[in-house]
C-alpha cells in the first residue's frame, strides 16, 4: 500500500482546520448558552445594597422607603404575623411596571419568608389600616402609575415568633437584578 | 499489516463507539430529571428547598373527615394509603405539591384530590421556614399497589433538576382499617 503524497498547502490547511476546531466549538457553546447565562444573571440576587433606617433608595424606576415593620399578632402555635409598609415614589414608570416584585423578609441566617394573604381580622389590628385597601408590591407594579406618583405598599408575613425581631425586608425587581435592596429596620 | 488495520480497524472502532454512544447516552429528560434523595421511614431527608420525614403508613377502606362544617365520608374500590409525615421549608418559603405513591411495579399515583378541606392535608398550604407542618398525604391505590411501595416527595409533580425524596415504605402493611377518622388521627 502506497502513502498518498500530501502537498505542502493541503497539510497547512489541515493543521489550520484542526486548530480552528476548538475555537469554533467554544464559540458555538457561547452562542448557544449566552441567552441562558444572561437569564440566570438577571434572575439572581447577587449584590445587596444596604439601606439605612428611614432612608430612601432607588431601585427599578422608583425611590423606595421602609415606613414600618410591625408584629401585629402571635398565634397560639408560635407563629407571628407581621405587617410591612413601604412607600415608593415612581421616577421611571416603564422600569417600575416590570413584574414580578420580590419583597421578602430575610433572617441573618439567610432564611426568607414570602408574603402571605392575611385574614382581614389580622390586618385590621392596626387602627390606621382599618377600612383601607393597601396594594401589595405586585399589585402596585401592575397598576402602572405615572411618574411622580407616591404609592403605599403593604405585605403580610407569617413566621416563627422567635425570628420576628431579627428579620429585615429585602426588595428585588426585574429591572435591576442582580442588584437588590436590604433595608435596616429602625430601632 | 498496519495499512489493513487503518483501513478496517479504525472505522470498526469508530462504528462501535458511535453505536455505544447512541445506545447508552441518557436522554434530555433523564439528564434534566429529578435528583433522587433516598431514605427510609423515620429518617429526615434534607433536599434543596425542603426537608421531609415520613413516620407512619396507614391503610383504610373508608375515610371520614369534617370539611366546611360538613361531615364527609369517602370509600374506594381499592384502598386508601395514608402517610403521616412532617415537612419544613428550607431556606425559603415553598410549596411541596408533588407527592407520589410509586408501587413496586412502577405505577405512580398522585395524592388524591378527593379530600379538599380535610384537616392537616400536606401539600396544599405553603410552607414557611421554621414552621414545620405535620400532617398526612392521602393516596387512593389498588390493593396490589400497596406492598413494597415508595413515597416520592418533591416541590412539583415533575421536578426538573430538583430534589425528589424517595422514601422506601414497608414491604408488608397490615390489613386496612374499615374506617379512619381524619379528625381523630394522631399526627404528632
């Protein structure tokens, strides 16, 4: 069997093809996974901005301020009911209207409690809330308010009574993820 | 000799490799399927978003419970299999709505939807970290699906790249009680 003579140019071309292959493969992988990687990046909460008590901070087209976090009831089974009040002044209505809103309470050990629907009897314990319908964060975002509007936002939480004193509100919005806000609770 | 090998051996090895890859490469559904977490009765299993411990399995032919102020009784052509269990969310609030009774033959039964409003039904309310729920999963299964079954617990019915606890249940269970009252079960 005789060896086929390969010209100098063809050998060079083959070498070049071999070296190009890893580059093309890496490029293909990048192009295929780019959207997934971007989506992952925009869905994570990676960089917290600490907001001092009574201060406002900008996030997702609005200025956000914590106006109250109160324990309003303690159930017989060791559950505490907490009400969170926030104020948002809309600056950029388009960015503000992006859903969904993630407003949770976070303990120092990283555990997080999502808002829960509370019975009116639990919500009405606060005299200033009696007869009022305060929108939740997602309801406020979905209401598409105009620039300059000031919104009052309220959420209810159920968590272990022992952790109620050490939790802090955390707010993250799709327009700004992976950055999010962590509010200090006054006093 | 080496020339013959190059002509016949190399394509043969390549063909074998390709055939092997085609035969044994797991499918996409398998690669992105549930992540099993195996355990036994009485063992606490800690998954990605929840912990679960199954304590007891009970069988009954009829179940009675109070729902929305009314007394309800349900019977079955098979048998009701009840698993008393404890669920806890960790580290964030979650719902564990994917409980499945897998028989020894591989048949899968989802939790029965015939017990809406029953007390301490697991998988219906959201779990909050630090506030464990003790309650019951209820399945309606044929009698031959009872022995050697496995309880599967996950956040959703078809978890993708997420924990699915697989709790081996006893190989033999006693004869079913003729009637159990869900309001009087010892959950603790």
